[in-house]
């Protein structure tokens, strides 16, 4: 391990785990021993250089470098606007193309896998916050509130790396976009670690939405000021259902401010 | 009063709300939702303490909570028992109740502890319960690490 691992300039549209399972020319060149491309080169500093020795396993240098790159870049396969993770099978195909017959279930692999996941989640969280921040209207306020919420959550759960569900954040981001949200909601954290967004208008009508993973939500719509029996409407589902509910109950304006 | 006794409708309870369940200091519905692993909402019965005023009761409740929980920032939300019970009955047809549940161990004593029970933990209903309770807050007392 005399030289630091090199990071190939793969760009946002990575070679990793493409659906067809092909490994690009860049990786083939890397397997020959030389870095290719002309982009920036970064070095993973978090991963101990002597990790294979520490865990007492004879790990091929190529495997170490390849996994370091996995850790650094993450197996991004989509585009900036449509990030997508590859399947495990995709990743296995890509790894085996680099180091055939390597024992990927080794302690080394486990360590690197955890590191990769941790850093990938942190990076995707930051990316999502930044995309929310760029939204006109509510973007800056919502992004700052989300960052505050993450700080509070880490304070309440010391040692927990990501106390708020990343999937929930991604759903919130898409919800903001698809429902043309312009009014910053009150944001809090559910006991399940999901984001809970709540809008309330001056007449006391409330829309509460818990963001689950994969664009799924749990919603509550109620009128807190109504005289007599005004039952809340609540349920769960995807975009079509909540679209119908917001329209039927005439509460979409709580979210977008449109009259 | 014995463990399991119902808290009278005219009395009040407080609920500790973590910082992540607040927005701008205001308790949100997640502060009052139950889950499959925690199916009752912890409260403190204010009148049980028999102290002179609300401020003294809040101080005593915080002292008890701090002896058993890691409490930093947040808020104590106060409700009227009957108002919450009636709201859950009227809007969700739930027969909920608040019962005295004093806690005494070697490490701590929380004699005014009570629980709101009889509420479902499926997420949609639990969230609807949370919103209805949030709409019934009478007072909010900020909790700080120094308090």
C-alpha cells in the first residue's frame, strides 16, 4: 500500500451497475494498473491504508483500490435529476469483473460495505437538501429547517449516524416538486424516523403528511376549528390518492398558496 | 389514588415533547403518536402533584422526568383530560382513557405518571390521533437543558 488509491473520474453517470451489467473501458484500463481519464483525482482518506493488514487478511491491492473507489463514489447509476441505485446483482457483476473469485463476504468487504453505505447516505442526504434549497419560495427555509432537524435528531440519538430516514427525505423532495409546494410546512420527526410535514391555514384547516419511503405517504386532513363533528380524513398511499384527497377537500392551496 | 385509576375528566396532564417533535417551539402531531413498540402515550397528571400553581407542577414533573430520561431540549404540552378523550371519541370513535400509572424503581420515582391508552398504533390512525391531540393543547412550556 505504498501509493494512495486513485479515484477515477467517473462522473455522475457512473459505470457501476448499469442494467446491462457491462463494465466500461475505464474499469478495464484500471485493471491494467493505470488510472484513465482526465478528470480530477481524489483520494479516500477515511479508509485506513493498512486495513487489509489490520484485519489479518491478504487482500489483493486491486481489490482494495477498487473497493475504495466504490466507497468514494457510490454506485450511482442514474442522472442528477433521477438518482437510482443499482441492484445488488448489478453490483456483484461489476465487482466480479474487477476481481474474479475474490471473497467478497470477507471482514474487509463488510467493513468497506458499511463505510460505503454510511458515506453514500450522507452524500445523498446533502444532495437532496441542496436540491430543496434551490427551489424558489420555500427552498431556503425548508432546507435550513431540515438541517436543524437533523442536528436535533443527532443530539437526541447520540451515535446514530443517520437518525432521519433518507427515503423519507427523498419523498419529501419529490412531494415538494410534484405538488408545486410553495408554503414552507412545519417539519418534525415521527417516532419512526420519518419526516412529518404539516400545513395549517388561518381557518384552522390542517394537512399533515408523514413521508415514507419510495414516494409513499400517510396523510391526515382535518379542520381544527369546525363546529360539531368534523371528522379527520386520513389514510396512506401514493401520489394519485393524495392528489385526489387534496382536490376533493379543497386543501391544495394550503400547500401551494394558489387560490 | 391507585395504579390504574382513571384520571378525572376535569384534570390536566402534560406530555413531554422532544425537540424533534416541535417546529418553532410548537408541538406537532408526532409528539402524540404511539407506535407498535410503544402503544401508550406517557403523561403526567398535574393535579395529582397537589402543588400551589402550574409553574411549580411543571418544575416537579421535569425533575421526575430528568431522573429517568435523558432530557435536553423540548417542551411540555398541557391538555385537559376530558377534552382529549371527547375529541378522540367524537372524531375517531375511539374509547380512549387516561389512567394513573405511578412509576417507582430503585433509580427513580415518578408518582404522577399516567398513560393515555386505548389508541391504535397503525400509522394513519396514530397520526390522526396525534393531530387531534395537538389541536387540544392548552399550554406549552419550553424545556431547556438548564431548566
